[in-house]
C-alpha cells in the first residue's frame, strides 16, 4: 500500500516508518519542515501529487504547557491541521489516520475508558485533540487512534526527548527526583504501538480506537520501575499533582480500554513494563544517550 506519513521526524513516526517499511509498504514521508499541515492548500497539493492509499497524520503539537499558553497554535495544528489532512485524503480517495490522546478524558473514573465514554478534557491540549477527532471523522474512511504516554527512542522533537530520557538524565546528575503519583495511565512504547497501527490500518474496520500498553501505573510507578530495570538508585519520591505545581490540569485516571481493538484479533500491545524493558535493551544496543547503571 502507498502511504503518506506526515510528521515524519517524530518518535511515533520514526517507529511507524520502520514497521511499515518492514511490511513492504511504499512509504512517502514528510516532516514538518517539508509540509505544514496547517496550510490547507499545500496539504491538498502534496496529497494529490502523491496519490496515496492512506495518509497517516502523525504531526501534532503535544507540549501540554505550551498548548495551554498558546491555544490558537494548538488548535491550528491539532484540529485545523487534522481537517486539512482528512479533507485532502478524502478528495484523493485515501483513508486517513489521526492520533488523539488519553487526555480527552478528565472526569472521575475507576476503570479504563472505552471509546463510547464521553470525553471531558481538562486542558487545551486535550480539547484541541478532541476537536481534531471531529475534524478527522469527516473522511468516512478514518482511523482515529487514542494513545497514551508515548515514548520512543527517536524522542519527541517538540519536547526535547521523552520522559524516560529525562528521568535517566536526572538520575545520572544525582539530583533528587519528585514524580507525581496521582496521575494513572498506561505509558506506551512507540515501537510496540507501531505493529498494532500497521495491523489496523490495512483493514476496513474504520472508526475510533483506543491503543495503549497493557496494564496501568502512575508516573511515579513508571519512574520507579525504570530505575529498577536500569539498575539506578536515585533519590526518588512521590508527590501529588498539587505539590508538583504544574499550571496545567491533567486527568487523574486516563487508562484506555483496548477491548474494541483486541476484538479484531490483531496484535496486542505488550504490558508497559515490557515496553520499558525493550526500550532499554534497544537503547543499550545502540549506545544511545545517558548510560544506565552497571
């Protein structure tokens, strides 16, 4: 299948590209520098010129604090950009893929969120991505994929790395580390997410799906398991979101229920602990970044 992949230098797009190439797809990649999805005319022109069977929109404005400070920019990329891509794909007869987020949820919850649950985003990032979902759905042949706590070896260019790398750097520096223990999610390794996406997008089972690692943990538990696997012993302590003092409200529980996806009989996404293990193993093999403990 001929696939146009947008946002081609991000951590998710990097692992998606590797997976799709390994499966024999004809891949055409555009980075943000090569294509601004906020420019409707340029998006339409490039999609028309490429004539793909599928357009994957992995371009996004994901910096939560900046989205709060610059909501217009967040909507321009995450919502208007989604509309431009979906419309251009539809005009060319292509299916489209849009990545959303667990941050579309925010209400009280004690069990994983399903696709049929009503979103209630608490911040501008979540609101802009929810708007993007509606925009992407104008193309009847859409896959809207809600994901959670992504991290990949390529790092998130907009964030200057990812949570795992930030924690490893701080551990090596010897500084005390405080991590919130009252935000529960399912952090997902992008190299584990990519096969699930690749499985799904070649089907005709269009619609909204939740795709995330199995299991759940707080950010504190995630950091603690990371340091255990990396054989590091920093000064790590749990704090509440209030104590941490972020200016942005985040959901206390945003675990996603993957039952709908799993019901198709496609590749399950491994547990979040396995994600950490595989990430660290690949990191060691490539000699990437800050070393782990001995």
